[in-house]
C-alpha cells in the first residue's frame, strides 16, 4: 500500500519556531515530530512506500538530507523513545520514503497533486493511506506500557472489511474528545450498519450545549479507494487553490444517499493535534512528564 503524508502547511501558527525549520522538524521530547509520524509506518507491514508532501524546495532538501542520513541511527532513535518511557517498535523498517513538492493548494490540492504524481510512476491499483503530518498519539499496549505508534494496520483492515460489506470508498479515523474541545472542530454523525460505522454528516463547530456526551472528531488519518479517487479526481479534488480535503471530499461523501464514508474509532490514551505553538509546548510537557507510563 502507498501512503501519503500531507506536510505542506507553512506552520504559521507555530511561528517563530517554524521560521527556523519546518514544523515536522520541531522537537517533542528532544525528538523531531517527523519521527513520531514515521514510527507509525514502521509498524505497519502493509505500507511499502511513504510520500511526504511539502510546499517548498528548501523543505524538500532538508527532509531528503535528513532521511538519507537517519537509517544508521534508527536503533538509537528507538532507544530515545524508550528513555522517555514509551514503546516504539519497527516491524517494517525498510519501507521507502520519498519527498515531493506540491503547490501548497490546501489539503485537497496537495492530495490531488500527490495522487497524480504517484500514479504516474506506480500503476498498481492499491488503495492510499493518507495522514496529516502533525499528530502525536499515545495508546496502551497489551504487553503493558504505552506506545506512541498509531496502529495503522487496524485502520487498513477495517477499511477493507467495510469495503467488502458495504462498498464504501473511504474510511476516516475518528477520536473521542471532551465536549468543550469540539467547538473548534466538526463533530461526526454516525450510523451503524452491519457492525460498521458510517459517517452521515458533520456538525461544524457546535455549541457545547448541543454536543453529545461522546463527541467524535476527525483524527486526520484516511484510507481511500484508489479506483474511486482516480475516477472522480476532478469532482472531489478539483485542480484549484485552497482546495480543502475535509470539505470537498469528506463532507460530500458523508452526505450522499448511498453510504460511501466509514468511520473508525481510535482507541487512544492521548491524541495531540500539534497545530499551534501552544499545542507544541503542551505536547512537550506531556511527553516529558511520562504521563503515559502510569
């Protein structure tokens, strides 16, 4: 399976730190944010190649230079996670990584560019796993302790099963958050069918009094059917600036009469959207305090 990491944002909300280096290079617990994300793919044997999408030549150069030099140090990077008190294991250490430059036309435009680029050199019909580039998660593991790796295999398998049963074309990961938090997000509305959750719309930035007890929001990870997206690229991911993946693809799929968008609920101990300077500081405090080890 091919994976796409959308990292073309300018990181404006993390100024002044992102004046110095890209947001994915910002450190959390002394480790670049990028390494937290790469560890997800390092534990998913389904992923053969990851494409990191950025919006400037300088960022392409920075990341390619880093990625070329990191592999001999992978065991030391994993050890650093362990010294922070968290479990990180690479069962898929040999997945390929490439960095591609896009126009920076929003999440939808960047995804369109990446899909066009990938399918021009890779003619397989495998689905795409897509994720945003600024999340840190923590989850309990059966062996004890806390892992910082999102279980991508579970999301992929859920999508495949739902695709067979209900012919969905896309699955999005969902995370349960506190009611007060949802005023910044769109809350997913679900319908249960044959043991699967279908997303049937979103309530955008609702008032707290109107929110259910267990609100679910977009966790920024998706699996997309390749045949569907290639056949409907212009309709759902138009070739124009400021194309928003959430509005042009997710919301439209959720409103269609025939269910086409599934939702997968993540079982996490913590989920951080590292989108602002304040959030970057908060997640550093969290990781350093070893809250996940209790």
